[in-house]
């Protein structure tokens, strides 16, 4: 998979296969492309080159809702759900 924003290439040559039931982690420093990769897989960003498959089906550039209906979704790190409360 490849993703560019204008002339800036932010994801290049990512090839990842995860079998059902496996657990993996994507780690790296800020700006490494972790969120962008998940946004490509879940349809929030359009892929510039390459393809994304889910169970052998091409889901490249499908809508997030369409991908969700196929069984793939993501969660977001939200730190201000209750901004006026503290622990």
C-alpha cells in the first residue's frame, strides 16, 4: 500500500497479512504513519497505490461504513469524553 498527500509520500511499501485470531501491534514514533495506515485499511483515507483486502476481497477505497459492514472497524483514542470531570 502507498499513500501520498500531494507530493509527500507518507506510506510506502507496506505489505501486511494478519490471519483471523492473531494479535499484532503497529508501533512507532509520532508521525511514523500508524494512524494513516489504519485510516487506509478502514476506508477513512483513499489509497494512492496498492490494495487492501479483507478475507480475500478487495476493499480498497470503500467507505468506512461498507468496510464496517464486512466486519472490520477501529476505535479512536479519545481523552476528553468527559472534559469537566477528573479522577
